C-alpha cells in the first residue's frame, strides 16, 4: 500500500445496509489515531433538529465526528489533516460531480481520504456519487451482509413499508422514517414497483 504521507489516496468502503461499512471505517481510523496522524471524521448532517457528533456502527463502535452538509465544509476544515474520513457519503447533499471533485482535491493535496457509503439505493440502482468515486479510488472494498431470507451473501438493501417492498417512486433517502431495511441477496431481493 502507498504510504499516505507519500501522497494522497482515496479508499472507498461500499456495500449494502448491515455490511459493516462504518465498522470498517472506524477500524481504519483507530489505526490512524494510534499512529497519531492528524485526522478527522465527517458525517452528513441529516437532520437540523440535532447534530450528530458521532459515527456509530450497528455493532456499537463509535467515533467522534463533525457533522457536515456538503463536501465544501470538509474541504474547509481539512487543511491540517493527513487523513479525512467521510461516513455515509450517499447522504451528502452535493451533486455527484461536486463530491467527486471535492474528494479528488483532498487526495491531490496529499490526504488519505476514506469514504464509506451505500453503493446502491433501495431500488438496487447505483448511487452516482459512490459510483464515480469508485472509478477513481486507489482502493475499493465491497463488503457483504448476510441475506435474512436464505443466508447467502447479501448485496442489496431491501426497503420495506408495512412489510411490502417500497414503491419505486418513494424518496431515495428517508431520514428518521419508520421504514425497515433488510439485507438481501440478488435472488431474494424484491424489486420496487
Ligand atoms: Zn437470499
């Protein structure tokens, strides 16, 4: 692996819901902290009612994080950093090309940029921002969950509303909704209609 100090790089951690993306981001950042490299974790500001100050994995690991609405805010507070991590990248409000340009700019400045996010939405369509970053990243890790139906590797996030697949015209991102998500494999995934 390229030493981060010798040049910037982009690492993408992607996968479906419950695949352990945040857990992996936290694991990498803990190593960075042990090495005492100047670093910061950013997390999309999802909700104006409160500020999330942490990223937390389903398994319970937590790290302090700075809430941001756009990649511009990350760029503005990355001057002193060697490593910048962004969790749940798919929640950033910017257009995909803006996210791409922002992450490229960080890496071009010499930063190690670690990004975690969903590669597909609940319709199993690629998230454009993640898709573009994967193309230019030095490292891409796709993580898997276990299909709740059959036990195979799951790559898709099934969104259920009252136990039925969410309709295709529902909003792509729902914050604080009561929808339920399940990790499912290709065969068990029920397409949105
Ligand atoms: Zn399955």
